[in-house]
C-alpha cells in the first residue's frame, strides 16, 4: 500500500501504513506530550497525556496518539482547548499519587530562585568555581545578599525540623567571598548584543538586579542615579553590617558585564523620561520610595505617592516605561526588592523583543509537604549528624572547613531529575494543578541501591518503559509489575533489589525514566555548569 495523508490541526502530513498519529505530529514539529512512549518499546498507552481528538467535525473521540494508527483521510485535532484540558487532567491524575518535590523547599522559597541544593553539593565537593556560577545565575549581588538577606530559604529547610536549618546564607557568602579573593573573579556571561538599549533610573537593589538580568540578555544597559555612588539604599547600611568594599566589588562585576553608570544625575528639567526615550528603547524606573510630592514631575501616572504600574506587566502609563521596587510598592526586604527588579527585567526584555509582556511564571513544583519523623530519618541517613556550624569569626564569615562541614548537613531533599523531568516540564507547559486530585499521600520511600542507583517508588508513574527495556535486553531478572489496580508497582521479581534487575540496562532505564523515579546517585551531584552560556530570563 502506498503512502497516504492525514490532517493534523489543518496541516497535511504524509505517512506510511502502520505509522501512528504521534509519528505524523512529530514530522510536522507538533509537540504532543508523551511520558510512557519510547520508540524502541512501542506504544504502552499508560499515561494518557498524548491524547488527541480524531473524527473531524462532530463529537469525535479522544485517543492516545502514541498507540493509534493513522488511516487515510484522518482529521486530527491536537492544540484545541478541549484536548489541552484532557492532557492537563491526565497530568493532574498522575500527581494524585506522586510523592516528591520537584524543587526543594529552600529553592522554592528563595525569591530569586537559587538552586540551593546544587550550590551546596558543589561546595561540599570543593568545586567552588562551579558553585559561584550557580550562585550568580540567580543572585545579582551575592556578596550583599550573603550578609543582608533575611534568608527565607532557611525557614523552609527540612533540617530545621530535626535540629537547626542549614546555614544557607553563610554558605552563599563563603563561596562569593572566596571567589572575590581570586585575581579574576567570575563575571556572568552575556548573550550577543541585541542592539536594544535600556535606561534604568535608580541604582538601588531593584535597579541593579534588573540591570544584571537585562545585560545577560544582551541588551545595552545604562543605570542612572542621583547619588555619586551606585548602590542606592545599600549605601545607608552600617559599615559593620555591609562594608563599602563589598558593595564596590559587586558594582565592579556589573561594570565588567558592560553595564554603564551615569551617576550624580537625577530626573528633572535637564533629565526627563521623554528625553531618555529619545536615546533608549525602554526605561525602567527603580527610584525607590517616593516622598510626598516627589513623583509629580516624573511624567507617569501615580497611585498616591507611588508610581502606578500594572502588576502583571510592570508597565506605567507610558508604554515603553516600566517601574519596579519600592517606587511601586514598598519592599522592606532586599531580596524581594531584587526579585521585583528581576521580574520587571523580564517584562522589559519581552517588550524589546516584541513578545507579549508579562511577569515570569513561577517554576512548577509538586509539593510533598511536611515529613513525619520516620520519613525525615531516611533523609538524615545520608547527612552529617553534627549541629549547625556558626562562624568562629562572624565578621569574617565561615572558614573553608566550617563551610564544608555545614554543607554536609544538607538533607538533599531535592529531586535528582528536576529540570530534566518530563512530568515537571509538561505540568508547567499545561498549567497543571498538582494538588487538584490530592488525597492523603503514601509514605516517602527511597532505596539507595548498591552500585549507585536510587529508586523512589513514589515518583514512579508505572509507565512501563523500564519493564519493557529489561524485556528487550533479556535481563536475567528484569523488572515487572506487582499488584493490581491502584496498587500496581514496579519491582524486581522475588523481592530482589532494583539493581539486581538492571544488570545490563540500568543506564538506559535511568536515562528514559520520565519522572526521576530512577536516578544515579552521582546525578545528585550536579554536573559541571557551562559557564559560557547565559541564563535566559524569558
């Protein structure tokens, strides 16, 4: 039989007999989500997130695209509201029995999104050159935050439910201070120039954070401030708490990134927003909290004594002018002011690229919740039992030995597959609500196998890929399904270890596990960071 055509979302694709709808979609470049599909394994039809609608006009029917063979003239709908809702529901049902956090509590509570668990592993392993990259990917002024941040991350640290939380802020400070001791401290890499320029009015925490984000995207950034030195309200912090030298070193990093500073210049008759817009594609106002009557001459709409800005886009009454920080809403905490500056930078970046302007979405994370004492002890098995380490010299911060000792206290309760997990990726893409069908969760389990494999049954969605791979490889024991109905689990026959069932295809099973239920323990020690690649903010 010769080839034939089908229609997917109004586009025609040519297929051969026996090929599936999924094959046709992939040929067209349409991203249909799959969790249980691996080509060499064939269709397993277990996750139901690859649903599409077939039948053309009329009621039609929803079918799994990975296991439904295409027939001549078939009309398929993939990107409709109905199909997306069905996929989202399938994802949410998978989370109803999911036991695990996509992001560790400390990471989730950091307003700037620092991947704290990765940073701690790098510190513990002595890879400070990688740890500083991880830190500066998220924190615009880590030397400042390592001293002034109110560390909400530590409030969520699970170690605090046992004795004391990990000293995250002290470890961030140690890594940053050590890097500053080098002849050439690490400077974030910026993308290729976009040809777009931005003026930021205000060199305080929000403005400097926005400057870093925009510069990393390749935009030309000029920061204007009425003071003689950049830093804004940070210059008012007592020297004993934040020395001027620390702040100056951080400003120097920004200058090495190509950020220009025009100091001793205030908005007024000689420097207006209208004038700035003649030389810059966008303006971001981060002028700090306004005194009564101070905002009248800015030229933008006000709400009381604050600049009126759309909370979803950071836009003011002038389309190319944005505002953030205490000029819009008073921010008592420096880290939150910086987070607001970063969010505004995303809005400006999207505006410059003619994309829909909106604040960045929060990264998706399933939340396991509070652990009972027995579950907590499972995490404690791989952590140091010592109490929290305090610097012998608070002014100098942690010593190298103290920092490594404190790092060893981390419970490493993050997911080893976070950022590479298909379930997490598609949950974010489809706006899934991980708690929609939640009931009382089952207990957390983690089995560290000899040979370096970690198996977490609570993350397994019983997709069947690993079972099929062991069958194809003719593993002596392999993996199988045990139980019935909702109690089906993947295990090795005869109550043997997972490792015993994965003598030949362990690496392949780990690679293709869609949820991180199977990982290698060394995967939890972060791979080297590519310091040449800028981190996108959009």
